[in-house]
């Protein structure tokens, strides 16, 4: 992925990138540091995943056009590359319809499994 023209944002450790329930206009690639995907619970926070350098997050809400299912914060301070909705939409439009359908099924499955794990 080329990142020459993409926006980058630097965050300190613990900084919130987005929160659960937000609408989504961007996905993110971890350029430096790490990101924690988490949900708030009555007894604290449950970390669902840690995204390392090179990983992508925030993409599911763009694929199925639903609110964020979890929050994201910098686990270790660093930089993320912002991939906007139009870039994702352009890439998906060029994808075979069968593959787009598979992506939607995968996202729905991940959301369902995540709901089961956190309840």
C-alpha cells in the first residue's frame, strides 16, 4: 500500500482514536506503535485485540456501514495512516461481487462472535 498521499496521525500511549458507536469514515493502518481494540464494561475495559505495526483496524464499519463495534486507543504511542471511506469504496467496487459478499459474511460473523464473547 502506498502511503505518500495518505494522512498520518501521531498519538500518545492511551490516546483514543475512535469510540464504540461512532459512525465510520476511516480505516487505519498502524505505521508505528500498537493499537488496542476494546469495549467498556461495567467492571472496566475488555481488550478484544492488539493491532501491531502493519495491522489494519476500523475497516469492518466501512465494509458493512454500521457503527463502530468497539473503541480503539493507542496501546503503545505511535503513528497511524488514515485510509478514508472513498479509498475503501473504490477498492471494493473493483472487487469481484463474490469476494465482496464473502467480506460481508466475514464481518457479520466476526461481529456475532464478538457479541457472544463479550456478553
